[in-house]
C-alpha cells in the first residue's frame, strides 16, 4: 500500500541571534504516515506554541525540516522541482486560520479563485472557469452573486473563510492542511464548513490534517488525534478514546478547559499553572506545569501504548509497553467505528 | 431569580436604534433594543456575524462612526443617560463608568510604548492628579489583579503572549473601576486553556469591583460556562433574553432553539446541524419577522407583521408571534 505522506523523524528548530544564538525546538522527532488509498481526517491539537503551525508549514513545503524527511508519494518534498513541484502544490492545499490575511485588499475576491484556475489550467474557457467558481462557491454554501465582484473588506469573516475553502475545493487536492479553519468563524457557519470538510474526505477521497486547539470540533470531525505540547507528541490515538478518557495530564488539562455548551459539565476548579517562557528542552516538556510531575520526568518519556488505539508519552503509564515513535501511525485509526 | 425586574439596575438600555447609511441603502443595525443589567451580573450577547452585537457595544460607548448614526434610545448608567452627555463628559465616562474590551484587543495596544505608559495614560486622561508613584502603584495593582507580573509594567507589547496582552487590556478596562464592562469576544483568538484563564480573570476582577459584565460572542459553550443570562440577537433585534439555565434547557424563540440544538456535544458525534438558510442582509430584511424565511414554526402573521417584545414565563423577554396569546 503506497503512502501518500510520510514524516520520518522530522524536527524543526528555530534559532535567533548571531552571537549567543538561542534555539527553540518547535517540533521534535515526529513520525507519521498517511496512506494513499485510505483518506482520513487526522487532528493535530495543542495550545499556542505547541508547534501546530510549524507542522503545517513543513507539510506545505514552506519551510524545510531541520532534521528528518517529509516524503510525499515517494519523493522528498524538499527536492521536488518543476512539474513535480507544481503537482505537489496543486495536490496539497491549505486553508489558513485568518480569513483576513490571505486576501489582497486591492483585488476583488474573484482574484483568489481565478489565479489557481489559470495557474493550473483548470478551465478551457472563461465560461467554464466561471461555472467552476460558481460550483465551488455553492458547495460551501455561498451565493456566487453575493460574493463575486466584491472586495475582501465588503465580506464577513465567515464568507471569506468559505471562499478559502472553495478555493481549495476547486483544485481537487489529495491532501488538505486545514490550520484552524473555523476558529474565526461563527458557530452556525462552523457547522457548515466542517460539514464541507467532511464531505471532501468522504466523497472526494481527500485526506485532511485538521490543526486546531478546539477539541470540540476535532472530536466531531476527526478519526484520529495527535496532541502536541512544545513540539512533542503527548498523546495520540482514536479521537473518541483520547477525548473521552484522556490519559496524559496535559490532554486532561485541555479536555477540562473545553467550554462545553451544557450546564452540567463545568470547568474544573483547579488552578492552572501558567506556562513558563523558554523552559528546558530535556525531559518531558509538560513537567513544569504538570500536577503529577515526578523526578523521573526529567528524562524524556517514550510513548506507552495504553490501549490498542491510544498511546501517551507519560511515566504514569510506564506499566504498559512502549512503542517506537515511527510505529505510532499503526495505532491511529483511519475510520471511525461507525463507518468501519 | 428575579434579575430582569430589579428596581435599580446599574444599566438600563431602552429603545436603542442605530442605522448605517450606506450607498446601497439604509441598514438598521439595532432595532428597538432594550434590556437591563444589575451590578455584578453577567450577560451574554450572542448572535451570528452581522446581527448587531458589536454595533450594540459601540452604541453603548457612543463610538458609532459615520455612516452609522444612533437614531434614538437611552443608555442609562446609575441613572445618567449617556446619550445626553456632552462629548467631553462622554469621554470621561468611558473607562470610568463603562469600559470596552474590543475584539482582538491585543492588537489595540500601541506597539512602540511600554505597557506602563499606556496604563498611566488611561488614568491621566481622566484628570486624575495623583503623584506619579501613586498612579504607578495603581497600575501595578491592576496588573496584579489580572495575574500579571509587575515587571510587565516596563515591557513592550511584543514581549507578551496573546493571553497576556488580553489580560493587559482587561487591566486597562478595570483601572478606573467602571460599573459596566463590555467584553467583545475577548478570547476569540486564544486557545482553550488561555481562554479559561482569561475568563476566570474577568470573573474575579468583576467580583472585586462589583461591575456588570456584558460578554459578546458566538461561542455558546463559553456562555454556558460564564454568564448568568443570555440575550440572543438576530438582525438587529433582541429575540430572546433568558437566564442561562432557561436558555439551555427550554429556549422559547425558534431561532434560539435552533441555535441551542446546533451545538456540538459529546453525545451527537458527527452530526452537524446548522441553521438552514443564511442570515439576511440588513439592507434586504424580509418583511414581518426577519427570521420567518428560516423559521421552522413560521405562521402567516410572521410574514406580514413585525412581532413585539413581550415578557413571558416570569421575566423572559421574547420577540415572537408564537407567544402572543400568553401575554
């Protein structure tokens, strides 16, 4: 079975300063595999500064990894050239968080849709291009006559974000990197954008990497989840298991902080330790905030497989057998139980 | 609970109306909005984008800019109608009587001046003539009350994280101990853990100065965790105002009911139940009740007659023809 995308021990370190250069580890030794013929939705979750967006940038080939390789359909993406690179650019699409920043304020929003059509020669005539645009816009619940010909500032954030999704749709990608696509969108529109993404996966065979801090939407859309904290994988597995019974103290903090829209499930009353700036790069990255930190935590814990489809990097689960980082993808489900 | 009928509310908004005069016509962004709020009470203001939530906040601050205009209504705080104040008196009232924490507040800090200078400026511009040391102490105390280190006083905005900047904005908001704080989506750009910390901060400082808080947003989850009462806006009108328990267990307005049932929770995995149809443009509002084209319980009268706001089931406000007979 061919792999669509493979991350092999990818790390990314940012350094700043010429003299006394300080480096920040944004991602540490991440290995992941997405299969070509099994489109899935995988969530990458974590709070700000956990390396989520760095991962998105790496996957899109915007920045090279410091160590390790990113393999897309058998080729290292940093070595792609010419037509291969163009094909990669078309097949791997992105929807970004900020629906305000991706538009050029001097052009009407049509520009965002016509450029990719021209660039990738998707239409033979103007009429065909227009028909494609209309179809993509309707698929995300917009009325073409309402948005085409308008300038970005005349549209709401939700409309703009849906145009971004429409743009990605237009190109019929194989992999969509969605970096917080709904965090700036209304709750009622959120449902329709998530629905669009899910249909994309189900009906068009597009794999989606859904990057978010919002575990509620992750729970509803994804099959598997990876929880990042400061560049390291804290917990991974089936999204139902991880969210309903989180095993890592960090995942518990995240799940506890979800503002569930019910009155019976309130925020916990424990005070949260503030995140320290910097922090040491050895050992468990969460140990300075962890209520259960032990002496042992000063060395990096491996991933322990707690259940067939759940693993956590925490010594609290040391009685389970550990698994090698590159085998993590084997325990991530591709389909949810409902579909299987 | 009898909060809606308290005799001495700290804030009383009555018949507030705002219209934007655009090239393509008049858009009534606030239509006959009335509500009251007591000291220490937390009101959540929810609605889709374009429903008038932020316009309401700006109108209460008298910060509506042309082509928008406040057409009428009163905003009384402690018995004083803000609409009747002179420009200078209104400037003094902002921050000392009513504070506004805008959406994406972190971007409202000046990037080239220190946090301390921005706090001091807020105090000095309200004519407080205390000594420098006293003013500084007051600022540092405000920073401490939002869980920030006093060292932040000497820092620049870029040295702080998003959550910290948001807390600086809350600190500025409470500097002069206003009786009403309006927070417009204070946590929309923050992650869940930081969001919880910021909301807990707002809750704590609210108790310290016994202010009333209006939380504007569209995250019903946050509302369930934070507020006492929820007001639902739709195309410029308040369609329902209920306590948070009533709203989540038995919403009366069909739009509020659709909003509540569209919420994701742990039980209904994979079900995305949006509200059918699109929010109407304010320039082309449907006749009668503006929600009628999307309403599941639409009646003939809804298409022709505009419903009025009524008090039902004790002190819940609802704007819907379904409840005419109950009045």
